[in-house]
C-alpha cells in the first residue's frame, strides 16, 4: 500500500508542479520541464494547432546573443522547450559578441519555408540591421542567411506582420529611432521591396500589428531604453495608411503595467498583448506580461488581468476574480505607518515596511491548495524594491517590486503561496533589511 502511494505521488507531482491553467503576468513562467522560460522579445507563429514561441534566451543575463529559443504549446499555457531555433556562429553578425533581438518567424507559402527575421546588431547597437534565417521546420534550427540595412537605412526594434498567406511586412524603427517604417517583403520573405508607410518623428519601438474587421491596429512603445513607457496604438484602413494619431492602450501613469510590447496575437474578436517586463540588471529574470486586448469600447485596451485564462478554440478569455484585503485593515508592527489618501484602494495603505516595519493581514481565506496572490503596492523610487511575504508566520518569500513611477501609482506583483484551508495570516515586510514598496492591498485568487 505504501509503495503504491509513493508511485502515485511520483506520477502526480510533476503534473501539479509544472502544468498550469492560468496566465499570471509578471510571474516566473516555467516550461514543461520546470525551467524558467527564456523567450524575451518574442514572437508567436501558429502552424496547425501548435503555437511556436520564439524569443531571446537571456539565461546568462547578458544582452549579447546566446540563442533564439523555440517553445511549443497547444494552448498558450503549457510550453515545451524544443531545439534552439538559432545559435551563434563565430565571425558573423550572429556571433556571441553581437546582438540578436526580437526574433519573428513566418511561413512563406511560396517556398514552403519558414523565415525568421530579427534585429541584428553590434554590441553598441551601431550596426542597426535586420537579419534573416530560414528553415524547413517551424522550430528549425534555422540557417542564418545574412544581415543588412533595409534600403541602406538603420533598422533597430522590429517585427513582422503577415497580412495574408503571401503578404508580409517588416515593421521597424529607423533613422536613429526617429522614423517608424513599414516595408513589404518580397514573395520569398528574404528581402524588403518597398516602404509602404512611414511615421515621421514617431520615435516608436517594439511594434506589432493586429488586423481586425479589415482595420490595421499598430501597437508600439516609445523609446526609453529598458524602462517602460505608455505603449500606444494607431489604426489605418490600409497598410499604406493614413495612420491615426496615437492613443494609449492602458492608463499612461502605469507605463503599460511596467512592460513593453513584444508581439500582438489575434484572439477571437480581440487579441493578446504580449509584453516584456524588462529587468536590465538581471535580464534573464525579465518576466512576461501578457494581457487580453479588448475592443468593447471601440478601441483596443489592455484588460488589467492579474490571473486569467484563454480558450483558444472559442477565441475567448476569462479573468479570475480575486478577493481583496486592504493593507490598512491589517495589524501594523514596528516602524510601519498608515497612509490615508483617496487615491489608495479603500482610502489607505501601509508604508515604512521593511527595516523592522511589517503589516499582518488576518482572516485571509485560503483553500488549502497553492494559490496566486497579487500584491498591490507603490514604489516611487527610480529603482526596484522588493518585499517579503509570509503565511501564518512561516518562511518569508521575497517578491520583486518594480518602480511604479509615482508614490500614489500602484502596480501588482504575483506570488504563489500555500494557504491553509480557512483563515490565514499574511505578513508583508518582515525579516528584510531594505524598504519594501507601500502596500495598498492584496488579492487572493483560486
Ligand atoms: Ca488600501
């Protein structure tokens, strides 16, 4: 009997540990082997019923080229790492002393060939080229072809947009990132044939396009290095424009929930914003910020979803409804102080956490399973903070807190915790010698 139980657990635990049925922006996402997903600045290619996610492997935290990874998934939730799609080649523009960013793969039906485009650059970003690689299979490995400047002009941040089976476009930041250009590809997808649109002086990066009801929606960030900014959308009836003036895809104060666009995937009558939460001092720990894109207001907006699910077949998404607990209702300890301001949820928050200050929120209802908790906080420093969280006086778990861009601007960060079924006490800010962000509230999911 005992051995039977052990065998059963041995089979069950990996499934519980590694399969996930929700998307939690900002969490460390793991693949089906339990390793952190390394696919930054990524792009999605769908072939049949399989999604392929290409991205930058930054596991060594270097900005220099290590590999373009390839992950596959049937559902956008569970990802299996495959062979690397592109690996460095000494003495070329894709050596380990150069830059390969924002890889995007498309199927060229003319040649039945997969073609990957990427930002190909020198380590000082002075070369400013595009690179192209080709393969007979979606994950590759791809064969590097060449790097060059489209029409002799600079190309840095870029993406591909496939309009129909035979028509694709390069979207790229050109001319010292001042002018944003869209150029049609040739039928092989090996080169560009003509610039079809140019947004002069737009200073855009990190582009993507979703075509919806025959309207083209361009999504892009502005230029602020690794730091986030309010990402924008533009629309046009045709790829040759004219393009609308820019509009926000999220409240500008939150800087796109501290993320930058990487790819935009159609989903039913809406889409999915796929962004990166860059962490420049620890690039490999940068996380993925995917949110539903919703057009119900008539224009695209990010749905602020801390925990959500997607149904590929139905083309729909569902946002988990959590239970909120206000920090100001908690028990303050040490140097912690109560802040009052109508800008906070519930009118209050708790500050001076860490360095001896903490707050304990009691009667947090748990279900006895692992649960996602999000911490809503403000950090008006110019750099990241971190906080600790502990359940029922148990071990403290560190949680990173990016700067929020304002002392009354809140963001959420997720952490998965084991709550007991019934009431729990959650303590924030204990056992740390740095100052945590000001705590507005926590939300408990599941
Ligand atoms: Ca509050």
